[in-house]
């Protein structure tokens, strides 16, 4: 298991201590692991916002271009 020496500001230290107390954890290391576990769910398993889903559906309906030669396509765009 990796180890790390970290420097926390006062506010972050307070938060870690609160998490430690809330979950009745033995040490700050366990509190940091709990915070990482919770944050992981928040950023890795986010649900898509309804506005984004609407936008995505609109984009999917748009007409797309079929390009055989991508380098040629971009070289023509650069000439414009």
C-alpha cells in the first residue's frame, strides 16, 4: 500500500478530523481513504445533466460529414 506525507491547511485538517469522527475511524489515513472513496463516486459515476442529454440528442440528429482523407480535409480548411 502506498504511503504519503501530506501537508494540510487548517481547514482541510478540520474536515479530515470531522470525517474521522463521523465514521468512527481510527486515524486520519482512514479518513482520507473514505473521502477519496466518496469523491470517486462523485466524479467517476456522475449522472449526466438533463441539459447535456438534450444537447447530445440534438447533436446526434445533425447531419454528419463523411471524410475519406482526413489530412486532405484539414489541409483544405487551413487554406481558407
